[in-house]
C-alpha cells in the first residue's frame, strides 16, 4: 500500500521529468545575443509556470476523484462521509485557485506586453 501511495505522488511528475530538456531551450548557447537570451528566459519562466499549474491542476482533479470515491464508499459511516466531503471541498477550492492563477498570470503577462498561453 505504501508503494502505491508513493506511486500516486510520482505519476503526475513523470511527463515533466521526461520533457525537462526543452525547459532549458536556448539558455546554454553562448552564441546567442541578449535579445535571444531574454526570449529564452521568458520561455523558461513560461514553461515552469505551465508545469507547476498543470501539475497542481492534475493533483486537484486526482483529489476530487479520491474524495468522490471516499464519499461514495462511506456506506453510511458518517465520519467517512464527512472526510469525503472535506476532500471534495478542498480539492474544488484548489482547482479554482489553479484556474484563477492561470487567469491572473494571463492578465499580468498582457499588461506587461508579453504573451501567456
């Protein structure tokens, strides 16, 4: 059971680990001028933001599923049902915070003249 629990924590990060090389795209090339290095840093920051927000969103959805299963399988046990409701409430709040963070970052990037997708 402990191995399964560890696996649940590691699985959301596997795509980011596998695709980590493009994260540093262009930062190590000394032949690029300053404008290109600025673009590379912007790309790095954008990639890190995307990874963090997407991972947080995936974890929030996973917690919604866990909370739903806990609530459904409570079988009349009030304490277990309350635990499931609490999981659902906090997971939905977390998911809303992730969506709100994406919106705020998008607005912030447009105000500063950048782009955010």
